[in-house]
C-alpha cells in the first residue's frame, strides 16, 4: 500500500513515475499482485491526465522497453494525444494506453486470468471515465483481437479450464462496475403522473406480473424485475424486455418475448431483437411510459 500510495502521490503532484524499475524490483521479489496493481494505476493515471492535459506525453514504460514494439506503440499513441476534442454527439477516439501495452512489463502474468481481468477492468473503467467510453462487448472483442484476453488453452501456461478467462463473466463484471460510474433510474408514468421512480442495477428485466408477485407497477429487488402489468394482461409477456448497461449513457434492450413487440421512441422492438440506445430511453407499454435514465 505504501508503494501504491507513493505512486499515486507522485502522479498527483505532476510527476510521471517511471514504472519499469518498480516492476523489475517487485518481480524480482515475486510480488506479482502489486506489479499488476501498479500497472493498472499507471494506465488509469495516463488516461486521467490526458483529459486535463491533452498534449502530454507518456514516459512510464521508457526504461525497460525503450527499444520494444510496445514502447514504439506508446510513442505513436502519444502523438495523437493533442487531437481536437470530438463533437459531443461522437465518441472520442481511443488515444490512450491499452492493457496489452503492459504485456512487455507483466509478461506471463497476463496469462493468469485474474491479472488479465484486472488489467481489462482498469482499461475499460479508465476509458469509460476519461476516454472513448467503449461498448462492453466491442471492447472485449477489440481486446481479443489485440491478444487479450488469453482465452485459448494454447496461449496459457496453465491449460486447465479454471485458468481460462471467461469473457462472458468479464462482461458481467464490467457491466456491474459501470454502476459505480453511472447509476440507472427508472420512472413509470401514466398520463403525466409519476407512479414509480426507483434506482435499478445495470441489468434488469421488465415484464408482466406472475401470480406470486405484488400488483404493478412495482420494483422487485430480489429478482431485479420491474413489473408493469397485471397477471391478466396478455399484451405483455412475463419476461418482456431485458435491459443492460453497455457503456455510460447507453443501454442494450433485448425483447425476450416470443411474440410481443415493444414500442420505443425510435422504432418498434420486435421479439428477440436487440437494440442499443443512448439514455434517456422511453418505452411505451399499454398506457404506461417507462423512462430509463442515467444518473452520472
């Protein structure tokens, strides 16, 4: 903790700590977990500083990798740090450090699914707060294309299934972590009258009441369900729509019904279809309006 605190302190006062000697020293001592945490902190700080000083250059990996492809990649990326900010309706370019760029420092540690997942989390959360706010599924696909995560047995030092990175599990972890950055609020309205307003988790379901559930509209935290129609209403399925936060201010909506379409503000959502929409999102269900918003 002293090493991490000092590392953060030096970034706060405007220094750019040279990460390579620290990692070399800690790896010699066998402190693998602290090596990964320092790399995760370095990645986060470089994204954070980029937001406030877009022309700054990174030297964190210079000592150990001055002649490596990774260092060249970092130098090339640094040239893009001074790009003009994007239009508010556009996602900014990814011009900051990636988890894969720490591979030369961490080496075989990234073949451990725990450490690989930790670096992916650090990159995703840093980009979500200070960068291009990537979609979770696209982010994982991009990471695999660059060599992360190590999901193939042939790429791991330990080929047991317990040591392989489960990308679906990682997607769930990243979805849950978005809840720390931006929280969901759902409001149920009828004829301009607010019937229900509740904070909800980054994944939840909307549907019709079943016989064991209370009268709608009601939020059921034990099952992460928003019930908006009574059991006799056949215009809605019990499991009508699944909502998942995929990036800050964006949700994926999947119509999980087999035969009932939904009315969104942009277009109908047919059975089994999925769409991604920026929040706030309005869903019309019978005489109710369900608003899904993000509280950043």
